[in-house]
C-alpha cells in the first residue's frame, strides 16, 4: 500500500502479496487528521518542547488513547532514547500502530478501556515521566474525564507532566467561535474539493483492506459512529487537573478552536 498525496492509500504493485504497508496507513491517518486540524504538527511540536523542558530528552511516555501511534512516532523521532506505552481500545487503529512499530523494543501497546476503573493495572510500568494525548479525550463525557484525570496524577513520577491537546472552545465568545468555524470549514471544503479524505471516508477505505476489515467492524461495534463526550473549556481542564492533584496546570498552546493544557505533578 502507498499513501497518496490526497491522503488515500493505494495498492503498491512492488509489495509482496499478503503484506501491508502500515507506514502508509499511519501516514494516511495523519493526513486525514490534518484536514480537520491544519496546525496539528504545531501542537505536537509544542507538546514535545514542553516534555523536553520539564522531564528531559529520554522520557518514559504513556501515549494515552494512542490511535495509530502518532504521538509515539514523533516522540521517538525527536527523542531516540525515549520509550513509549500506547494504550487504546480501538482494534483497527491499534493494529496499524502495532504493525508500524513492530520490532521496536522501545514501544509497547496495551488494549484497555479508559472508562474501566482498573485500566492502569494493564500498564507495564507503575509510573511515567509524561502522559500525552491529542484529539481523543473528547470521546469521554466530562464526568468520566474528571475521573480519568484523577487516575493520571498517581501514574506520573514527581515532576512528571500530563498534556492534552483537544477541542476546547470558549463559551464566552460565541461570535468569535462562529466566525472561526465558518472560516475553517470553508478551507476544509476547498481541501475536500481537491481530494482530501474525511474521517468517514478514511474508515471506509480501512474497512476495505482485508488486513483491517474485521478490526474496523469491531471498532464500530465498540464506539458507534460518534463520540458520546463533550468539549469543556480549557478553564475546566486546568481547574479539574488541579483538583485531581496536579501542582500546576495551564494552557501552553492555543489555536482559535483548540488548546493544549499541561498539568505538572
């Protein structure tokens, strides 16, 4: 399989029958996500800047709701001495992640439901230097996310960091938010007309690959079509992190629609 310029994945005639190009699937996931978030790499850069600033260049990372391992991929490219544990429940995205990182002893993947109060017991380490997540925890309702935040502080070593990059609208600025939404979606429409693949189309492509067909079916049986969660403000995130036991918490990056909140143990 080969990742094409528009984010789709095409057959690779030079690849041996029965093999799958997991790198191409991970790349295509990244392109699909960038259609929604053109500044996605910038938030990752700031995230890793703060990891290096606070815990150094060889962190033990927990990639929370890791998906295809986008954060882990960037962590290891920037910090070759780092290690990462990816945790997720999505069987299709985990299949891509496991295939992409196969043979890399720095990476471990765990299947776990973050709504299960005992999910930390499945982790291979008792503590981590950094817990990182992006565009994932909005699948959880706020009450479940508050419980999860309370589980994260004990997983961090003293001085460790948690960062969550996600949709964090400001309820006090509805006109600004509406204008930004209209402008952003106009750009998305232009990209779509040029061939960009959206979330639903990406999943249709994945389901058509024999290496992922059953996992995609299982994924939709678990999650359904849409998230059950909501998108609280960055103020809610920082206040909830402090209440959960973090010594400090604040926003370290911001776009008109999204934020990157950091909690320091």
